[in-house]
C-alpha cells in the first residue's frame, strides 16, 4: 500500500471513531433508561394487581412481574399470578383436605379392595371336585353360590369413589362443613355395614365348612333350610347396601361436578377481572416507557392462564401492545377497554 492509501485509512478511522462511540453511548443510555422504566412499571403492576400480598409472614407472595427490555423488539413483562393454581388444587390444599377428612374417612381413600382369596374354601372346593357323590355335589354347588352371590368388591370400589369425590369437593372449597360431615358419616356407616356383611358371610362359610368336616352325609333338611335362608337374607342385605352406596356415590359425584362448574366459572370471572385491572394500569402507567423506540412494543405474558393442553398444563396468554396505543390511552384518546381490544392477543 502506498503512503496516500495509508493516510486515507487513518483518516477514515479517525472520522468513524466518534460516530461509533456516540452510537455506543446512545445504546447505553437507552438500555439504562429502559431498565429504570421497566423496573418502575413492574413494581407498579405488582402493587396495583395485589401481587405483593402475602397470606402469612412466611408465605410466598401472591404473584410476580418480571420485566426485561429486548433491543429492537421492546419490553416483555411476564406476569405470574395466583390464577395459575385455579385449574386444580395445590399440594397444600390437598394435604389440608386429607388431614380434615382422615378421621372420618379412615381407610376409604384406598382403591377398591378385593377380598383376599379364602384358601380354606378353595381347598374344600378342590377336595369336593375330586368326588362325584351326592354330598360332594351339594356342597360344591353351595360353595359356588356363596362365592358368586357376594358383590363386596363392587361395593368397595363404590365407597372409594365416593370418598375420592368427597375429598375433591373439600379441596375445591365448594362444600360446607356440615354437609361434608353428614356425607362422611354416611360413608362411614356404609363401610361399617359392609364389614358386618363380610363377617356374616364368613360365619356362614365357616359353619358349612365345619359341617362338612364333621360328616360325609347330607345335613338335615332344617340345616339346609337355615343355610338357604341365611344366604338369601345376606343377599338381600348386600344388594340393598350396594344400592345405597351407588346412590350415595352418585349424589356426591353430582355435587362434585356442580362444584367443578362453579369453580371454572369463578376462575373465568377472576381471570377476566384480572385482565381488566391490568389494562387499566397499563393505560395509566405504561406510557412511562417513553424511552422505548416508536417501532417497538410492549408484550405482556400472563403465564399459565390460557387453555389447558395436557395433564393440567396451560398455555401462556400473551398481549402485544404498541407504543402508540399506550400513549393514546394515557392521553385519554382511547379507554383501557379499547386498549385491550387493539392489542394483539394469542396463546403460546
């Protein structure tokens, strides 16, 4: 390179250096101003939306607003709200519900328990299956009738389903203590009735088994009639108990479904009210983002309040608001409702 070329490069560098420094200074000032503006707006929204509230000294805050500025795009505010937990109950409410119901629903939150196999009955049936005489046929058929007549596992499942629905009602906060106690006591009474039924069936089986062990002959007609009457009575009582349990289960499930509808409606109303308050605050204070370039915008991300996609996971609800719209609202040219309507709304 000749001397004139070297001097041209040096001169160009000297001329461009102030421009680059000026640009860096402008960017630094913009970032600093935007940081201050975003922090102020975030604090204002937290206060105005009640997200700073605590239910106790050691309880977490009701929510949070996290803001940041993206150069060339604008401001992003992520709003974490209590509305995220409205879709289901939290672990705290779950534990509380269990502790309140445990004394009344002891043993009823397990899955429908199927009785353990009666190995003595199975042994007797196996022994009888090796015989073909009249006595063996009689006892084998009687044992089979006793086994098939019982509907205890279905009743167990019904009791468990009713207890689970009652616990859900408690967790949803849609049942008063008096009603909860009444339903819980009814379930407990049915559980005790089932236990009595199981004991009576076992007593009848034991009597038949002992009679079989004592004699190879058919029992007296009076004994056979006594067993038949006892089995018929137990069948009637067990059928009635099952009907009662199914009716109780259906009643509690109806209440649970109604409570779920109420909860969903309340959640929808709470979300609508929250969004309305949010846009009133944005209308009053978001124009403070005056340092934000005109071509950029404000994006507000309401975390986890959109539609449910799978396993209780909910999408984020996002509003994108232009700077011009924010300024127009702050100046009274449009209302907070109109500001929301002019915003780009989508879920992600």
